[in-house]
């Protein structure tokens, strides 16, 4: 049986992980949960159902509500025994991540996931990483902290690549091919994208996600982040990482080998298999999801990325090559730009333009310590806000 800590338990990744764990109580035991605090009632119900030892809420102001919700959930369930220990604040989340367990699933969104990522690695736990930002902005910090094989990617694209890499040796790899749905605006020109509304940007064709991630999928900033993540996870140079648009998202990514063969990982456009593999790697669980139905006719499309309409990937490759604190600046400036877009202060096309402007002004810097990364993050957010019109 594997012991598990879930960070971000009330989000999409966390709730699906609990769905997987719930069906396999003989394989997993959840020791602790952490969440931001927007849904303390759900967090409390999860804690009672899973009989966890500790619960942490990142937002300290939500601690009294969590205590009340836990009392109500325990009463409704007729729970016996001592209640879980509770704590609040981002330092408490990091402390929780640093308590040794078999697997820490980091499903936190944003740069606040960096310290928990480093804490889990320092504790020797396997890190099932859904919080791509911590690897992207932490870069060499995270790489130095991780033992070989200690990080298991949970992003569907990187999980797919990890699975495909089982089919050959590292020296045999020619390139990685990340697939992208193209988002809701696939096929539109740059000029046509100028009038996109926030409501339109949140209509992802295949997934229901949060505001930032869904908008990032529409701008393809998310794919740019994934290119940097692939470079850091698998040690493949940026010149050997490509992006191809595949609207059906049945193929999650591919690995091309030097002999000309390509191995692809395919399945429904859902996250259940990557999450399950994050928990059970290198083993596969039975009946996690429904495989492709080959008895039904279907057509899958592939197209090159339009870098004029969607320049985010090219910009990400630029900051990835620069390294240091540049990826942190890219990520932070984008989060500010997305917030401004949804507040009506920036056009859709202006999101990546603003990120590029902040990245250009930054000019790079070393990322030797966590403080260097977080300082660059703060600088980029402030500078992005200063560039906003009005």
C-alpha cells in the first residue's frame, strides 16, 4: 500500500485523484490533504471520507471555516476517533509536502507550488507533478533536488512522453512531439483574435479547467510552458521538441526515434490515466479509463502550429533557452496579463504581447536560490501591471 499526500485536493486534479484512490482502497492510503481554501466544505468532506491525519488550507482566513466544516462533516458521517490535525498558511502547505510519504501529488496551480515541490523532493517522496509551474520557474533548482526517476509527470503530454520513452533508449530519441488541441480559436488569424472576449476564451473544446489554465490553452501559453517542461524533464534540446495541432486530442504526445519510427500514446482526452500513473508509477492500474473504440470510424487531424497567430510557443522557447529566471518572468507576466484580460483591461492578442515586453525588459538572471526565482516572479508581476493601459 502506498501512502499519499494530495496538494490541491479540491481542484480538478485532486478530485480525480481521489476518484481513482476511492476505487482502490487496498492500494492507496491518503495521509494528508491541502487546498487553497475556496471550498472548505469539500475539503472537509474529503478529509472525513479518507480519514486523513492532517488537513491544511493555504488561505489562513479560511481556517475557522475549515474547523466548522470538519465538525459538520464528521457529524454527518458519524465519524469516530480523533479529528485530523489542521493548519493554515502557505508555509504549512510546504511543511505538509515535506512529511515523508510514498507519493506527493502536487496539484497546486501557479508559482506557489515551488516550495512544496522542493520540500517533497527533499523528503525523498515520489513527486507526481501536476504543478508544471514549479518545475518551469524552478528549473535547475528542482533538477538538482530530484533524484533520478523521482519526478513523475502528470501533465497528459509529459505522461505520454514518459510512457513512449519506455519503447527505446535515451540515445535513440530524435525528437519529442507535443500535441495541442489548438484551443477554441484554431484556424483564426492574428487579426481575428483581437476581438475575442473572455467568455469565448473560456470555451475549451475538450476540457473544463480554471480561468488561467483555460485561457493559457486558448493563447497556447500553456503549450509554451509544456515545451519548457519537456526540456527540463527529459533533457531533450529545444530544437528537438516540436508542437503539432491535433484537435481531437486522442494522441497525447509522441516520441520519434532515430530509425524513423514514432511511438504515440493515445486515449480519451481525459486526465484519469496520467493521474493514475502519477500515483502508481511505474505500474499501471486496471480499468482506469475507457480505451479508444477501434470498432467505430473516426478521423484524426494534424496541422502545423500557426506561430504568427499564436506566438506564445516561440516566445517560450526563447525564454527556455535563456534559462535562469526568464521562465519565471514569462509565467508571472502571463498570469498578470490573463487577469487583466478578464478584467477588460487588455485584448486577447495583448496577453502574449505584454508577456514579450516584460521578458525583453527583464533580460535574464541567475536562478541559484528560491529567493532569486520568487524575486523575478514579483518583479515581472509588478512590471506587467505597470505596462497595462489605463
